[in-house]
C-alpha cells in the first residue's frame, strides 16, 4: 500500500489529460494547432494538425493527424492530399495559403481507436481520423466499422476538386 497524503488534489479538474485516446465516435472539432515539420525519417515534410473536441464528454481533448503533403513518396503524398481535400470540403473552404486559416472552423470528424506496436514491443492505442463532414451533416463512415484506408473510397469521379 502506498501513502497518498502528500498528493494535493485541490484545484485539479477530474478529467483525462489532453492526448488520451477517445472512443470510436463522431466529434465536433476545430483545428487549434498546425505545424509544418520534417518527417521522423527526414524523407519529406508533413503538416501536423491538432484538433480539439468542442462538445460532449470529451470536450477539450485533442486528436492529432499528420498529412504527408511534402513527402518524397508519391503514394503517401497523394493520400495526404486526398485527406486534406476531404477536410477542406467539410470545412467549406478552398485550399489555404497559411495553416492559421484552418483554425477555429468547426468540422465533424469520425474517429476510431487503432492499436500499434511501440518501440519497446508493447502495444499502444491511438486515434485515427477516418472521415470529415460539415457540422450538421452526418459522416459517411460509421466509427464502429473503420475503413482499411483513410478516405480511399471518397474519391471524386469527375474533375471537381475534392474541396469544392
């Protein structure tokens, strides 16, 4: 048994810290952080986006995604562009010149919990965004049945830009 009398809990909010995994669901979010940075392998750059949940039990929690928009691998770059286009379309905006223009625009995201193998060999959990939809409109994908790939089935069949 451990002594706990030296832990001061005064003025502590009883909620999970930012960065915790949230359950599969659709969440209303806004972008609250954005940064262009190098990939871990230094083989390109990515856009790191931080979304903050705006409503409900998990309000204030963050979900992040990395878009490999400047990756040297064409397939990775194209997947990132598809997701970026889906996000822009759901936000109702054209491509931006500065990521600050993405901030504070409400959008619904479908989130699923995914497992991954950590460097130490143990399993961890993270959240993946599988769909974006305008606020007030249902997302196309159900969170309990995540797709194998991010937004791969949402490609436009005509020449309309994905963000239009």
